[in-house]
């Protein structure tokens, strides 16, 4: 099931919260599987996992409608999954197989999916923001009430494209939701070592964009903030900006020896693991039984196992097709 | 109908805006100012600020927004004032416009048209005069057009807008005021072939864009000396019309490539290589080249002229090639 299914109108709050827990666990297990497959050399290239940050994608995605658009970064496996791209198509993509969501042309950093309006998968820091502005411009000019959600790290805030995009979106009052995943590091550069003003929501507000921060380790807080923002954007309130304060538990990529931060810092943040926290809260409220939790885990494990099997059974695109998709195959005349 | 290159371009934009409501023009000063080279003059009043959309100074931002809008179903025409400024948008052009179709395994094409001015000859100095279209022709995924005639100024835009992939149109700054006759019913033209602008049998002068007038002048000078030069206008720098180039060389057995870009690592080098690779045994002389001197374009008129391909230099290169009889 995809995150876009969101909350069914008849379902109770605790059903929905358990659904969010399930969504976060799907991302966690898929990412753990990716790391394992990387170590087994099944996946190559750069691999950036989202472990620790699951609440951000899970919370935001659950507020989007099926015809909204999503633009993300190279740390986007979870976003793609929760947007509705199948785990099998994602893994097959990382295996480089034609059954992958981009026929193996993109890899881990470039997942795309037309059916769910998932526009990547962009490995240029801040490179996706102008695209999101343009997608929203198209919606506004066509009189459609769709939202474009754009995810990026706090590292992007230092790039010119960030500022150009916020200015354009605000100037033209475009239906974009900017989601800054502030995990405090851009590779090894801590936020305070890269920004003169580290209050990112404040920066965004200086563009006359409604902007606030939320606890990115709390999926319910993220969802509430996102719902408020998405509703406002959809009803013509112009761009909104969320700073989602989170933390990545793992290395930046598979090549990162993590010299720039203390182990104790990481373990302090891990005490706030978004999955454990929510699970515990649900258990304490009597809304998650041992059996419920087992069932969620079994479902996720089965999904990931099936995805690996799907990817393992993948096939290589014939080399004769190497130069396809440089130009469109259907041309006028 | 008497018209100018600038007016023909404007007519093409107006025509596109009338034909397809998804089309809009966006860029710096395209609206209230009337376009930095007055190409869009009057369109703001005619079509309004939504469709003739002034942007802030943010080349990367609005080029990227053009890509996004194209992905979202629009048919944007993005104007960048000059090719030098397009360097601020290189990320969007090279990393997004040219790659999305491929990275997405064929799912997301980008039907975007980008127009920009290129070239020297107006004493604008080294930050407004360069010819970097050859650079862009290096990039798979882009289509590069260089309209040099009134017909192409009028006709290439619509075909480019119908193209499913990103098309960059380079308008040489010295061409805007070129005046001439254009058929009343002039309309869309193809954007895949080169065109013989003057048939000849002794030598092929291969060029594009802003240097076409100088090459035609050179051909006239050469004719007076009994050298019958064929002038081939490439029109499209990517993908190159190899068949037209090789066909011309097969007829004339000699070639001089004229390119306002610098010689090193240029589109002229590419053409020379392709001719040598594919038509070596047709050649009676080495392939010649006339390019810009390898300096940032200077301001002083005599120095700028000394740096650029002129009819005299082109004719001299042609004489040398013809003199070198195999
Ligand atoms: C324009 C650009 N510069 C540099 C890089 C190399 N790089 C890849 S990820 C990264 C850090 C980005 O940090 P952030 O935006 O905070 O995202 P996070 O990785 O923390 O999710 C850098 C510098 C890049 N991909 N693009
Ligand atoms: Mg970061």
C-alpha cells in the first residue's frame, strides 16, 4: 500500500497512527536492506540512506493527494516508496535492471515515476527546487489546485538556486510546499559551519513565505505541520515552507567514515528514534498490542523480501538500447 | 513582405502564443521593457503579464522553472538575455533539461524552448560577446538551432515548440536588424537539416548563424575570381546533418569551416573531424577553418574586428584550399 492512500475517512485516529508507524518501518527496513545489498555488492554507485529521518517523508506524504507532485533529492528511496513506487521497482533500479523504475538508467539517486508524479531523484544539491517552482507554475497557470512538494536538505539553503526558487515562488504565489530536511549536516559540514543564520525557517520567512519548523523525529508533528501547510497551499495561500528538524543515524553515504561528529551525539539522537518513539507512545496508550506490532513487522518483512526477489529476478537492458531516451522516440511528423 | 530578423522572430512568438494557450514567454525584461533586444516589444501589451512573464535576475531559477513548467504540461519559451548569462543556468540546462528523459528511463521528456542572443560584433566586450553555442552542442539531450535567415527566424520556433525535447535557439546579435523579404505565408520550417544557401562546385564553405552573411560575401568575392563556392548553412548544431556536410564535400572536394567560436575544442573542430573521418578520400585539400582569435573578445572596434571571421579571411582560407590542388 502506498502512503498516498493517506487516512481513509472512516478510520480512527489510532488506525491512522499505526498506519504511519507501518509506513516508517517500510522505509527503515528497505533502507537496511539496501545497506546489506550494498555490502554484498548487489548495489553500486553512491547510496544515501534515510534511516532516522523516516518521520519526515512519512508525515508529509500522508498529506498529499494522488495528483500532487513530489520532487526529492538523492536520499529519496523512502520518498519514492511512500509516494507509491513499489519496493521491487526501487530495488531493481538499484540493481541496474530494466525492471527498475527507470530501467536502470537512474540508480539510487535518480528514482522517477510518472504514475505517481515523482519527479526525482536529483543529485545536484538544490537542483530540484527550480523544477518544483516550474511544476507549480504550470498548475497555477492552468488553474489546477495541485500541490508540488519539494524535499531538500539544509545544505541546499546555502545554494543560489534555493534563494532564486523561494523568491520566484513567493513573487508568483505558487502552490509549492518546500520541505527542508534539516538533519544538521551536509556531508561533514555542520549547519553552524555553513550558515551565518542557522534558523532556516526564519530565512524562508524573509521571502514572505509562510514558514515554520516542526519536530522531524515525531511523525505526528510532521504530519500536522504538513497538513496545515498543504491545505493552505492548495487553497491558494501561496508557497509554504517547513523546516523539519531531524537527524541521520547513518553515514552520509557508504563512503563516509564520519569523522565530523561524535558517536555520543549520534546515540543521543537515536534515543529519539521516530519509530521506537511512536511505537512506545502507541503501546503506552494501549493502541498497539504485541500482536499488532508483530503483524506490522511481518508485513514489512514480507514486502521487502518480495522486493529483493523481484530485483534478483531482474534482467539487463540489452546494450543495443544504450542510446535510447536521449531524445524522445515519438517525434512530430 | 519587408521585414527584419527581429520582427520575424517576434511574429513567430506571437504566432505561437496565438496557436497554443500552453505557450508563454518568460525571461528578464521580456515584458514591460519590451525585451533587451526588443524582440518581444509590444507582446506584453498584447498578451499580458501572465504569458509575457518578466522574471527577476535569476537565470538558474527561471530556466529551472521553465523545465518544471514543461514537465507540468506547459510549452514555455524561456529567453536568456545573452549566452554569457546562460552560464548561470548551466546546472539546469545540463543536469536537468538534458538528462531527465534518460535518467527517468524515458518517462519525463522536457518540451522546453530556450532562446538567447549570442556572438560579437557590437563592441560589447568580453562578457557579452561570446559564441558558446558550440559548447551546448556538446550535450546529448539538447537540440541546438542557429537561425541565420529571415525564414528560419520566422519558422524554427514553432517546430521547436512542437519538439518533445529541449531546444536551444541561438540568435546572433548582429542579425536582428537584417532586413529583407519574407513570404507572406512563411511558416514553420524543419529543424533537422542543413541548407545549401549558394550552390557551387569548387569548395564547400560550411557555417551557421551570425557568420552566414560574411560567408556569402566571401563567396561573391571568390566568384569574381572564378572560384565557385558552395555555402552550406548548418542551421542545426546538434544533431549535425552529417549527410548534408559530407554530400557537399563529396561534390566540391574541399571544405572550409567558418565558426565564430574559438578554434580549440570547437564545433568547427568537430566538423573537421567528421569530414576527415568520413570523407577523407573525397578531399583534395586539408579542411580549413576560420574561427575567432583565442582571446576574450575585446572592446576596441579594430581589435574586435581583428578577432572575428571576416569575408576577407574566409575568402583567403578558401583560396588557400583551392590553391592546394591534390
Ligand atoms: C551542487 C552540488 N554540490 C555538491 C554536491 C556533493 N554533495 C552531495 S550531498 C551533499 C550534502 C548535502 O547536504 P544536505 O543538503 O543537508 O542533504 P543531506 O545529505 O543531509 O540529506 C554534498 C555536498 C552535490 N551533490 N551537488
Ligand atoms: Mg543535511
